[in-house]
């Protein structure tokens, strides 16, 4: 999956519950953080 495909999928993902209401572990945030670091550092 490309970063663009991931971002399009991520944008469409519904929230499972309101922030602070419950906890759900997911690696999605770490993948998103990796994309952000790549963009800011101009490195892949």
C-alpha cells in the first residue's frame, strides 16, 4: 500500500468512540507518524 492509498483509507476510517471514552490499540498512528517524519525530513 502506498502512502497516498493509506492516507485516503485513513481519512475514511470512522472513529470507534469519542476521544477519552475508551482505548483501542492500533498501529495506524505509528504508520502515520512515519509518513510525517519522512515528509518533514525529506528522507524515506
